[in-house]
């Protein structure tokens, strides 16, 4: 089942999507939002598989919203304006529903999302996790896992420090970053720091040396860190 949210500035449109979602077993609609700022705040703390996203909204267009979300998710654009279709598909949208759409057309879009999700999951075991895809500054960055020096939390943002490259600052949470990283290679050592185990040079007085950088070990992370570091 796909975890989803819906964003539309028109409450009747949200009611239609909520009703359609309740009629299918493929989608678990977690929440609906009429304001993009509230939806962004939710996505900063929660992961979803699928967005039902209106394009023509007053505060922020659906196109700009999708570019700004902290983690990649599938999107089905919903709008009354056909002229946005090309731009929507340029963002790799799963589908584009032109309002008013029927329940059957809605089902087709959801099935496309499910098929794509299953395809990705089948491919994942065959591939090693070598890259992260991070959205920042209205772009998507392909980051080699091996190039990450450490990750620092800055309120609602993360700074990804890279070897021989400028850091990347992205709007996302430490929790969502931990879930994206390969668990065998990275460990959270502080409420504000994630480090790659292979780059740790030494540990002294609860301070980790990573080249020229020193990272503190938080008291609530100490036991798990030393368990893994000394094993």
C-alpha cells in the first residue's frame, strides 16, 4: 500500500481525492492540505510514497512545491489546466489528472504509481547503494556515498559536507537522512551529526576525529556508537 498525501487549495477537490482513496485498497491517504507551507512542514518530518498535487495554487505552484520537497516521492498532478501537462511530465510525474476526473481515471493513475513502486523495489536488491539524490536549491543533486565526510543538522536543514566539493544544504530532517543512508556504513552520533564509520580516524574524550574535523558524541548515542565502533 502506498502512503500518500494530497495538496490542493480547493477543499472540494480534496474531498474528491479523499473519497476516491477510500474506495481503493492501494492507497493510504495520510493527510490532506490546503496550504503548501503546512504540507512542506509535514514532509520534513514524515515520508510518503505518493503526492496528489494541484498545480495552480496561490501561495506556491504545485511545480515549485514538488521541486522544494525534502525527499523524492512519486507525484500525480491534479489540475483543471491542460497547459501544465508538459511541465508536469518533465518532472517525471507518474500521471496527470485533468479535473474533473472520474474514479476510473483516478484508479489508472494509482495503478501506475503502484507499478512504478514495485518496479523500483525489485531493482533495489540488485544494486548497491552508491548515490543519494538530494533536492536543494530547486535542483536534484546526485551525491556519491563515498564522498560524504559527515552530515550536520541545522534546525530544519542539513549540511552535507563532501570531499573536494562544496557542501550541500537541503531542507530535510536527520531522521529522513538516516533512513536514506546505508545503515552498515553510517551512524548518528549526536542529535546534530551523522558520520561514515570508515572515515573515523580515532575517538578521544567522546570526540570523533574525521580528518581536520572534530565531531562530539552525544550522551544518548554513546552506547550504540561504541558498540558498533569497537566491534
